[in-house]
């Protein structure tokens, strides 16, 4: 379309003449001719340039007509006006047009929206979950700050602007029909009844009480009352009014604490599409702060989506705040399940599992933190499969037809909960209390915490994941696999379920037994749930056949009659389950954590802390950090990761310095003499003293999973090189490495650090991932391909060298730029490897004796503290408790250490092969070989 409007500066006013034409008959009567031919109404205004505006000036002293009007300063005393009312009104209108015309002639130019990567898409192993949900429109929606609400209102302009949050919350829909679940329904469920019988029979047998006696009935009444109390303390009680009120309060609080709360608009639209399907939605966030309990519910409240029930630790069931969380959907579970005489609390487990199952049946969505607790290190923790096993079991016995799982990542510029220095230093955690929460809130309200970012991963189907996983679980899954072994039998997650599943059964398949179909639970629009007809009549209390995961798996494994049963840490109610079931739950949990971490945005404090911790540990100028941040952003874009910041890198660095504070980052004046045309640069240096470095390392660890594979490959490669590469900077040293050796050492190091990172999803290959990292080093120019080298193994029995293998060798080409990146990746693992090494050296104190795990961890930490005081330990963050705990887990996995529980205390002892210093020496030397 060609623009035919006149352009600015061509002498034509787009909106009409600037001044009225005095030659026109319409304006001729408004002129005041002074005898000199000047009849323009502006000639008598502002003539005196000495400051007397609106003064009368006649004669030839004034300027000629045709020049633009320039208003003079406002006078102190106005002279008597000589202009009639009509002329004055016209002058005011023309002055108004004069002001507006310039604005309209130069419209505001809005820059193009930043291209933000739409991350969090479903894994390639879930083709149906990844298709049909995300389109070009969702990718281009961009970011949305939830604190900015619309103030457009045709009735109450001023009132809407002043009370925008009030009117915004009043217009949102919250009156969803949250179905009440009576306690009687859960207590009379056959799983709870069976657990009651088991507990009462065990206690009666120990006490020598016969069945049907008064003592037996007293025991039954006692445990039944306990089941009622457990359920009452556990249940959520969602209130629509409280959600609306809390939504407004959070708007006011977050607007004071945070500069923005950002969500990708495309991710929100994907969630809205998922809600439209009558399928339970499982929200699984990574846990960083206590605010996480409120964030997801608050975001869903803004999108008019029903609030889920949220699993919270019973340590948060404190006065006032516990009632608040319960009204917002929180249900409280024990952090550690009680044990009685080394037995699991079967009754509590059965009540918890039955309540969650009935809640999903009643139409509730579910939210729980798969890590079990808040991360103390800044990177994702090892997932726990307790509540996840409840969902898998509900699918396996036919209670749920499917569920959509949504991984979530939440990140902050500055953590609202403070820090975890006390716990990382080995001190006990301060329990939550009412007054402690009040003091924390008062302290929080006076601090600026920067920006917050919430990222929702793409929903994926539980049914599709189970069908794609090796092995089988439950009769329902076995039946699905028997009729269709390929993925074509799986319904896409956001499409309607098949109308008639029996039509797809193979010929000759017996029809299932007659069941009583359950009517769909229809509530308000957007919160309705239609459950499939279960294979057994398990929706009716006291008439449902108990289906445990172990019995389900054992009933369908016809090709493997000898399955090894093991007590599963993933099984919530403590039944004997098989390795196949345990592996399925573990794979699902690991995949969720991997997907959630992959969609996490990197904040400015994470980027600056990573640069100061691993690249410029001795400090750097603001200019150097600015260029380094630009390079880091380019690397993040290459890896398709988004950032929680934008703008000029210099301003971003200064913002991150302000957020981290003087306790973590020290700002000094640069010692370099500035030139005459430049200003003095700032010198920014991290505080590497304890305990400050632990908190700084918390923010830096957000990038650790992103570069973990590269760091493992670089550490393994440098362990094979004898020379010091930093002394050969920009030279060509005669250093050649073998690809196969790097791969072997990389796989071994990845196994040693398996409790620190989730390197690949269960469907991925670690070998391929390590190979890609080696290729990345070639693209950087650090490795130069020498070529394929033949390795022949000569055999005395034959003259032919049939056992010939080929391997690639690479020559190292160190440069200043590549060594900076290589050193950062190596330094990222160095504190962790130091902690593992000194923890392994502490194993010598277990020779010939046993020790509790807490005592062993304290001894290992005390050893490292003493080495740090002597200057023999390079990194202060190595003394953290979490790497020591993960090292102990790795020792058990490597069969170096064995453990058993006695009176709720975990006791450690060395295995038979390693119960000597000579037996421990090879293992300690292996860990030491990775330390440079």
C-alpha cells in the first residue's frame, strides 16, 4: 500500500492549516487590522519578546506575519484582554492542535519484539505429546509480565487506573466447583481397610490378643481414629474467595518485592489447551523457595484455571499460614514417614495414596515438588518418586485413563528465602514457626528482589511415556501393548480419547467382564473430568479389588516368570514391587527433572555469579565482564536457552551486582590509569571467604547442568594430558589425545557424578552426548583432528591381523580464548571433585568399624575445614554438606560402602573387599586422577 499522505516538512499540514487563513471569508471578520495590512489574530499576542506575553503591540515594531507562533513566558499580571470570546476559543483550539500535531506527525516507533527461544518442548521420545500443541503463533507470543494488568475500562477510567489490581481480580473467574471428598469415603476404601487390618493384626499378635475380643476391637477403634486424624490433618480445603483475596494480596506484595514476574505467553496458551481436555493435569515444579507454593496457583488464577491441590511438607502446618496454604489447595504430607520397630507406617501410606487417588478421580489437578524439598545447591536435586508412584499405580490399575504431566521451572534474581549457608555448613535446620515466618515477611518486605521467571514445560502424556518405556506395568498396559505394540495406538494428549476402545481389539479377544461405568464428574466449564471405566469396579468404596503395582506387574509378565522383588523406595505404601516397576517410576521422575531444568531461564545473577566463580575468580573490570556476558549470552542462544534479562550488557552486570549485594560481590575502583578520553572503570571481585562463597556458588550452580557434559569431557581430556596447557598459550604443544580414551574416562566420571547432574534423559544416550561435546571442542578450535590411527592386536595363532581397530586422535591447539572457556568448565567441577576426594580419604576411618552416616559426614567436613584453614584446600565451597552426601551415595552404588538401618539410624561400614587401606587405595587414586 502506497502512503499518499504528505510527509513531514513538505510545507503541508497533514491535519489542516496551522493558522486560519485571513483571506478566507470565514476568518476575515476575526482579524483586527491595525492599518498595516496585518489582520492575523496572532499579531497582537506575544509581540513583546522582553517577556510581556499577551501584550498589545501596534505599529511596525512587530514581526511580519507568516512566522510560527512562539509563546512567551507566563506573565505575572495579565493586561486587559482585547480579543472577543470567539477568537479566544479559536486560539485555544489552534494552540491545542499545534501541540498535538507534532506528536501525531512523529509517531512512536515500537521496536520489533525480541526473538526469545520457545523452550520446554516435549522430548523427541514423545511424538504425540510434541505434535499439535505448539504452533508458530504460540512461539511468537513472547513474554508477559503478570504484574502489568489492563486498565482499559469504559465506565471507570480513573478508578480503574488507581485500583487496577482490585478490578482485575474481581473480573477473574474463581468459582470452580471443587468437589468435597468426605472422610468416610476414604476411610472405607478397601486399601485403607486392608491397611487397618494389617496394623491391628500385627499389634494384636505382639500383645497376644485374640481376634473378636474387646482388646482387639479397642485396637481397631484406636487405629481407625488415628486414620481419621491423619486424613483431617492432611486434606486440602480450597476456598474460591480465599484464592481471589490472596491473588490481590500477591499482586500488591509482588509489585513491591519484584520488578517483574515473567511468563511466556505461548506456554500459558499451551496450558489452556491442556485444561480443555478432561484429563488430570500434574504440575511438577522444581523447588527453590517457599514462594513456589503460591506462584503456580497465582499464575493459574490469572489465566482463570482451577487451582490444583499442592503437596506441602507438614513443617508448614503452622498457625495462620498453615490455614492459608490449606485454603489455597495445600495438603500436608510428612517429610519423613514414621517408622515403628523398623516397619513402615502402612496406615499413613495407604491414607495418603487413597486421598490423592480420590482427589484425581473427583476432578482435582495435582501439584507436587518432585525433589522432595528445596534445593540447597542451586541445581536440581535427585528426584523422589513417592507421589509419582501413586499416579503410575492409579494408571496401572485402571483408575486413571491418562494424565498430562507439566514440568515447571521457577527462577529468581535473588532468593526470597535468604540462603542455605547454615545447612550447608553442617548445622541443623531451624524449624518453621509462626513468629519466624512473621519476622521473615517483615524482613522481605523491605528488600528488592529483582525479577522472577516462571517457565512451563510442554505437557506430555503419562500413557504415551509408559507405552514407550521398556517393560510392562499393570494389566491395562499389558492389554494396550498386546493390541498395538507401536506408538500408533496411543492417542495424542490433547485430542479426544477413542470413543470405543473395544473396536480396536484383535479378533478372538475376549471382551472384558461387565463393569458398572462411572458417570463423568461434570462441574464448571474448564474443570470437568471424565475418567475411563476401570478394569475393576474400584470407584465404589468397599467393593474395589486391591491392585498393588507388584501384583499388577507379576500378573502380566508371562515371558519372565522369575522377577526379582525388592522393596521400592518409590512405592508409597511399602509393598514388594519388581525392578521393572521401580525402573519405570525412576525413569519418569528423571525425565521430569531433565525437562524442567531444560526450560529454566538463566537470570542475570546466575550469569554474573558463574563468571565470577569460574572465569574471573580474582576479579575483573566492568568492561571485561560486559564482553564476557555477551559471549555467554551467545552460548546460551546457541544451546537454545532463554535468559531472564535483556538490554545492554553493562546495565545487566550492574543490576546483577546490585542484586547480589556487597556481601557476595565487592566493587572497587580500577587501578589502571584511564586515558584522557575515558572514565575510570570499576573493578568487580567476588568474595571468596566462607560462608559468602557458598551463597555465590548457589547462584552460579544454575548454569552447572547446562555445561555439565562439556565439563566432564574437558576434565577427562585434561587428565590424559601431561603438559600444562596454560604455559603453551597460543603455541602448538606436542599433545595428542585418543578419542576412545577420552570417551572411557568421560563415561566413568559421569558415573561417579551421577547424583550431581541429570546429564541425559532416560531415552537418551550418554555416549552420543559425550561425543557431541568432543565435536564441540573441535568446532571451538581446541582440538585438531589428526586422523584415524590403526590399532592392531597381533595374535600368535594367526599371521593375519584380523583384530584391527581404528580410533581418532586429536592434537590440542590451545589459544587464549579457548583456554578461558576450558578453564571455566574445568573449574566448575574442581570443587566437587575435591569434596569427593577428601570424602573418600575419610573412608579410612571406617576400616574395621561402622559409623552413622551423620557422624561420617561431620568427620569428612571437619577434615576439609582443617585443610582449608591450613591452605591445602583450593575451594571453600568444597566443604558443603550436599556434595559429601552425594559422595556417600556414590560409594554405596560402587559397593565401596554398605549400610543398614538400626533404630532409625543409618549405619555405614566398608564392604569386605574394601575393608582396608590397601583396598581403598585404587578407588581413592581413581578420583584423584581427575583432579588437576
